[in-house]
């Protein structure tokens, strides 16, 4: 077989492989032109274009529940920080404050995204604990505080993981935000688990 013949055969094999793949999938990678046209109107909705479809309100709802969770976590960590200052481990007490500040940043990033999506961030303190996935904790000793915080972090990790799966490709920007917060919650949980004395 000549070199020329061989490469012609390879090209034909590649070509037939590609067309078989396209036929099997039965679909083309074509953009929805109607959606692109519709994006030129409704300018008051800012970054929200037709692609969001019916999911925008539900995504805002999920983000508001996460916002409530973050604020309950800020309050719990703040209380634990100031209460634990006099206890045996000042290093852990100061780490509680680091976590409180991280959770406050998470809350701000969620609120910013809610506004970007045309929603209203719900900071109503009357309903914070009802809407939060995680609980406030009145624990008084250090190990009870660590345990309560670890439970709250694990609840947040589970809720954020489920949100990532639910949102999927419906809103990639929100999904990436949640994934980045999720990574920090996992780091928090690892630290707390290291300090936990086995019961
Ligand atoms: Fe957080
Ligand atoms: Fe956290």
C-alpha cells in the first residue's frame, strides 16, 4: 500500500466515524436563534436571558435558603468564638472567627448572585432559622461547639452538593459559585473533624 493510499483510507475512516457519531446522536450542535433574538429585548432583566427559562425563580429560592444558612452559621460561629475565648484552646477560638468571616463572605456572594438574577435577597431575621438548613447552637463547652459546627458544615456540604446536581447546566454561573463555596465548606469540615475528640 502506498503512503498516499494509506492516508486517504485513514481520512475516509475518520470521516465515516464522525458521520456515524452524528447519526447516532441524532442531533446537531445548533444554537437556538429565537433565543438569541429574544435576548435583544427585555433589557430591564439585565443578565437574565431566555436560556434561564422557568428555572430562575426556583434558583433564587435555593440561593435564598443558602443565604439564610450562611447567616445562621455566621451567628453560631461568632457566638462560639466569643464564648470559647476563655476556654482551653485560643487557637480554636480564633479559627471560629475565621470561619464566621468566611461564612459572611459566602452570604455576600449568594446575595450578589440573587440580585444579578433579578431576585431579592431575604435577610429577614425573623425567619432565618426556619429557612436555614443548619442550626444555631447554644453549646457551652469546646467539644460540643466543635461537634455542632461540624454537623452544620456537613449539612451545608450536603445541601450545596444537591444544589450543584439540581442546577447542573441550567445556570452554570450559579453552579460554579456554589461549587466554590462548597470547596470551602469541605475545608471547614476537615478542620473541625481534626479537632473533634472521639466520643
Ligand atoms: Fe458557608
Ligand atoms: Fe463553613
